[in-house]
C-alpha cells in the first residue's frame, strides 16, 4: 500500500521552536477542536515545541519534580529518519520505549508515563498514573489553588493524545491511546442509581444462550449485528401463528380483527418506546435499511433539487449512505461527509461549517456500529434545524441500549430494526412527524395503501397505511412489540449501565494485551469495541474466537468509510448486550492473549 500521507503535513524537524504562549494556546484549541478534517491530528502541525518551561508543571504529586522538559513528541536526534513521518491516517511514528530509554532525559521519562497508562506493560511510569489520568480529562489532580499548575500538564497530555501517544514496542505509534471514559450521561446514571440488572435471570430468558459451540458455552458478542431473542418473543410468534394469524385491515371475520388489533397494538408500543406523539407517525418496514430507502425515495424525490446537499457522517453504515447516493444521482443532489477526530468523535466545528443554505438533509447514526461512538444527535439536530435542514437518525445501534425521545430531540425521521432489539428479523419502523409524513408521496404501490383505484387515477390512504403497501409482516410486528415491552420492563437506564460496565471492563482487559490495538476511543460509546491484532487478519481472529465458543464480527461491518478514515479495511468487533457478563469478557481476553502466543 502506498503512503497515504504523501503530500500531507509532516512531523517537524527537531529544533523547531515556536513561542510557548502560542504553543499552549494551540494545544488548548487543539484539544477542544480535535484533529483536522483531513484526518491529520491537529497536534502535528504547526511544529511542536522542543522546550517547555520548567515552571509549567509545578511540583507534581507522585514524586516528579519540576524539570527542564523537552516537549514530547518533539523528535530527538537519535530517532531514525524513517520513523519521523506519518505512515497512515491517524498514525505517526515516534520513538518506541527502547529509543526513549536510550535518551536519558527527564522528558523521555515523563513521556513514558502516559504511554504506560495507554499501554500497560511499557516502560515504568515516572508520572503518577492518577495525575496523568485526571489531567488527561482536564481535572485537577490537586487542590483547587494548584489548578493553574495542572493546566500545563493537561494541555501536554491532551496534546500527546491528539498526536498519538500510544507507543508500541516496534516504535510505531498508534491512534490516540484509550483514555478514561466519561461516566454515563447524567440523566442515565441518575435513573440507574438504584437497582441493577439481574443478568443471570436475563440469561435464562434466552434459550439460544444455553447451547455450546465447539464444546464451549456460547458467548454471543455479536450483538451489534443482531441480538438474540427472549422466550417471550419466541412465544409471541408461536401464539400469533397458532391463534391469531390472518391478513389485517380487510377481513370481516374474527381472526382478521384479532390480527389487526395485535398489529396496531404493536404500533402503539413502538410509539411509546420512541416517544412519538401518535401511532400514526410510525410506519412498519423490514428494518433500518428499508426505512432509510423509504425516506430517501420519498423525501428525496419530493424535496431534493440539483445542487442540494445531503450531509452524512463518516461513521454511517452503508444503509445510510447508499440509498442517499442513489437518490442524489436521480435528483442532482450532492453528498458531503462530516469528519471525525482520531478517537472517532464528530468534529462539530467541521459539521457547522458544512451546514449551509443548500443542506436539505442530515443523516446521522445515533451510534457507530464499527467504533461504538455515540453521536451528539440532539445538538446536531438543533444545528441542522437552524439551517432549515431535516434530520434522519439511524437508531439501529442504540434502540436496545439508550433511551430515545424523538419529540424532545425533535428528530424529523428516526429509523430502527427489530432484530437489533431482541425482536424478529424482517421488521423495523420509521418515525416521522405527522406533518412531514403528510407531505411525502408513496414509494411503493399496491394493496393496503390506497383509498380509491381506477385505471385513470389512484388516491392514496393517509399515513401510515400510505407507506405500507401489500400484506405487512404482522407476526413479526407483534414480536417486536413484545420485545420492546421486554426492554421496557428491564429498564434502559439499567441496561445502559450494565453495558457501560462491560465496555469499560473489556477495554481495560484488551488494551493490556501486547499487540492489541483498539480503534475508536470516543468518550461516549455504546458497548462496541473494534480492535486489531499485530500480524493477524481480523477474519482469522474471528475464526479463532469462534473455536473458543465466542461469536464476534470480523470484517468491515458494512461501514467501510468509517474504517477507511483510520486507514483500515477490517477490524474485530465484539459488542455487548444485556445478557453478557464479565466472565465472557475474560474468556474473550484470554482467547486473544492465547492467540498472541504470550
Ligand atoms: C448503524 C446501522 N445502520 C443500519 C443497519 C442496517 O440494519 P438492517 O440490516 O437491520 O436493515 C445496521 C446493521 O448493522 C447498523 O448497524
């Protein structure tokens, strides 16, 4: 593969020394702004300082005294020329521990501190770990009156993170190292403050989890792809087919009435679950993919004109890219992508710059299925609305994990799949505000969606029927309703807390394994981890884990642009749900460690 950084800014030669105030303010702006849209960590350019002021850090608890500190990652002369240049997006080469050890300056020792934090097992930390951790998230590790002292350390650590501070033994620096997650968002943690998920009881609800695969208990860690089904959902499908099955809305008989009632009850359950005002705002579809195609083909044809713009984040699943590309081609609209920083977080400043008078639609996944990043969708929706654009939220990766309130957050469209939330495959829903549905033309024609048909003219039914041509998937809609009730009974705040715990635990376990590199270290994440192993293809890792009874996804996760952003084509992706346990995470970590041969 060629060097994708050819022509990009390069690391500064040693000795380039901008003035200190400039450097500090740059570091602060960089830390709030994140890396540049071109994918170059902002910290790489302008040149980094070679010297930091001795007074900058003050006396740091943990025993490190103030010293003359060449700033890391200024490049000492001992570092070979070929290690000075970026090798792929998000990666720069910096001296490894051996080289650092050979440079006997306090700066090199200091530099190993955060690296030791990011890569346990690296050279001994000379900086108290708590200090670095706290500084990295901008919290003063000392008394309030010492706050200014730590500003320097905070800026320093953040700058290191932005420039990629995770040193590997080979001397290649990976993406910015994992850092402490922010705690659950305030509202969620308040709601989850009492009680906890009874995971053992939850596991008993899922018959499929009782089986063994290759002689090992099944550890289903492929929940971002699909979730398993609780007995109540399986029973509901069986009950429907055994006692209620009929076509709906048409027959003048008892079973038609029963089936219609069950189907419309499910629509009401979806309404409640997403916080819509009226059940008529919910249209059943096959899943997220069909839902987005519906919006693209109806909204797109009604409102897109040549030169209009559709903004999509780089993190989108192909389901939220390809339908827009198709309608863009048909209408002459253009697609523009919203970039992310090296942690996989949306660059809000760039997003604001992209919004404009031509923006008609913004399509955002609530959470990335490849990296786990949770997008600030409420804030992004408000910004889009200021420019008169409509917003579609792809809820596939959050519907089973985070509460949603489409009215409070004023989404125009919200789409999800039933199978991601313990419901059947082949069913999902699209929410849109009533006034918006009313403006949209039908996209598929047939029975169930008309008021009057003649060979001269057809008049269409009101929404939602206008968008549900043909016999709907009645049984699976009923199953979806039961699945959503199941989630409601468990409580999304408790679910979110349980999965957050697994995410933190798994992150910690995996990042300790030499040769494992985590991709996507956003501060707000759902329970999705992406990782790579030195010298192993993700597909091979997936197959190896399967032999140990552990199901994970390995590949591009139908989100190629998001991986390409990091110079990658595939990762290994474990993803968590309500029935997963720390035990299963331990098994995953043990299997990965086994594969490293250490
Ligand atoms: C974020 C996201 N969007 C859309 C989809 C597509 O969902 P479906 O295949 O159920 O239509 C997925 C599936 O993985 C997803 O993760």
